[in-house]
């Protein structure tokens, strides 16, 4: 690791703006880049900039079609599901786009106790969830000590006589020091997630008033370097689309991914693409500074997919059902289901604590899963790679030559079979079992099929938590 490179502020604002303002590509130039994308090796920053300058509707459709091929080649018909647990909405920051901001007097505030976190976890387990994202506002009451206890509490909850438990916790927290990341790593977290919000340093100052921890642009930008030094191999980056020019944010995320690749030999495990939604008491959420149209949003998702083919892409319930259903075809590989963003509301629906933003998708878990099954997607609750140590460079060493597929599809089938046996309605179970049977035909390593069938049968007989 090059320490000088690690500490470098790697976003060159003028350079990225120059790339945005280049000429519109010809069809031949577009085809050249898309043909390169089909090799599944990713794209250069200049290639991505070229795609972002495409305006012709037919040419944008070519980008979408290419993204669909890349998505299916790498991920097949799998879709990973998770749910966020908001442990608190008290925050010392004053971000102008967030309901949790300190000066907002319009929402009720709360930090969950460990017993309340356990109740939230229990409620999600009873829906069938196995993966959660712990998330909170930034304050001095729920720092590292609190989160370590929250992680232990969440992992410690058991349902149905110990058969159901959370198998992997991802964390979304404010930037911290290396020693704090080392403590989180010791608690066996999965991915550490932190959004830059906007990578534009000028706009960042506008949206994050001085005097609060989050006002330090460089400290936030280099958080993933400290996470890596603290032993966390899998990190997740993202931007909040609507704050700055979406083209700038996409290019900056590619630069961030390139920086991580240069320094640590492995880019981000996930990229999140939240788009701004209304938020109570947050002026810039009510009057979005740089709105991103539906068409531009689809375009940017497709571009990120082909630029970072082996990086998971996450879409939250900020988006409505129709948009979420469409984007799983063009790039999204992980999606939240049945989410609530106000602390304590899974266990107590009547809870009136303030939400971070307005939800776009209000469907319950089973409805989300049923829709995906109808589209031929197998919902996955898999955590096998984390638990087998296939993380960071080791994961990418398997992903890039396509070897990870021998684990991903079987593990998805195993976890979905569990869900069907334990939580699904008779109608969903019937069509879900049919989908699993059809998916067996897509297993590339045919020598694995007998073992997969054996494990599926064991799950049907009551065994749980089988994975490759």
C-alpha cells in the first residue's frame, strides 16, 4: 500500500467537468466502447465519460441492452435481499437534504436500546430476513462502543428455537479512525458502507455546513482507506443523486473505485445509487438542487454496471416498485425489501419516530419476492462468501474469471428454499419451488448438480444454513 497515494484527495473537479463537457460520441465510437464492455473487464474513466455524453434515445437503449447482457452474464437471475435497521435518528450534523439533521424540529428523535434492537431484529427474522444493514445518525451517544454492542445484540437474536438468526450484518456509519474499524472487523461485520453524498467539493460545502464532523470533505473521502487499514476487506461507496450533476457523481465514483483498486488491489464490493426523495424538514430534499430524471437514472445505473461489472449495485426503497422492478434487469444486484427508515418501526408499526426520507416502495417482503419470482429472478439471502472468507481480493480473484458462479447460484437456491419452507404462502411456495427446479438447468458446473439437489432435499426435510 502506498501511504502517499492512500492519503491523496483523488477527485480532480476540473478534470471531471472537462470530461463531462466533451463532444457527443458518434455511433461508431459508442459501439467501440460497448464492445469493450462486453469483454467484462470494465471501462476506463474516459469510456464512462463518453457514455455519459450520449443523448440519442436509441443510443441510450444500446447502453441499456449492453448492461443487461453484462448483468445476466455475471449475476444471472439472482437478486440479493436485505433490510436496514435504523438504530437511531439523532444526529449532530446539519445536512440540508436529510430529515435527521440537527436543526430539524419536525420529527421525534430516538436512539434504540439494545432490547429494542433485539426486537427489530426479531421482527425481521420473522419475515425471513437473514442479512441486515445497521445504520444510524452521527452523534456521541451511538459511537463505536454502542455499535459493537448493537452488532453483538443483532447476531445474538434467535427465533424458532435457534433455527433463524441474522447471518451477516453490514454497517453504514459515519467515518471513523483505523482502530474503530479494527473493532468492527473483530465483530465479523460484512461490508462497511459510507456515501460521499456528493463528490463535488464545492457543492459538498454547501450541503454540509461547517462546524459539524461531516463538513470535512477530505476526511469522508478517505474513509475507505482507513477501513481497509483496519482490516475491513469489503467496502461500499455511493453518492446521493440529486445533489450534484449526476454525470460528475458517476465519474467520481469510478475514480473512487480506481483509487481503491490502485491502493488495495480491489475496488468497492458495492456501489449504491440512492436518488433524492422528499424528507421532512430538509430544504434541499423538498427542492432538489439537480434533479435526475427517470431516464437519466436508468442510464446511469446501466453505465455503472458495465463500468464496474463485478461490483454489487444496491437500490433502496427510495425508488418505487416499477423502477426497482425495471432496474434489476440493467444493473441492480442487491435490493432492500419491506424497509422502514424510522427507528423501532419493524417491531412497533405505530412508532412515530422520524424517518430519514419518504419511501417509494411500500410493499411487504412477500409481495416483493413474489414479483421477482414472476420475473424469473431467484431471491437470495446468501451470506456464504462472507462466512467462507471469500472477501476483498479473494472474492474478486474468483469473480473476475467467473468462478464465483459455482457458489452464488447454489447458495441462492439454498437460502430461497429455506424461505419457501419457513415463511412463504402456499401460492408463493409453489411457484418458488418451480423456479428453483428451472434454475438447476442453469448451473454451469454440472458435477455440482447432485450435491445441490441433495442439499435442497435436506432443507426440505428441515436442515438449515447449508452453503458452499
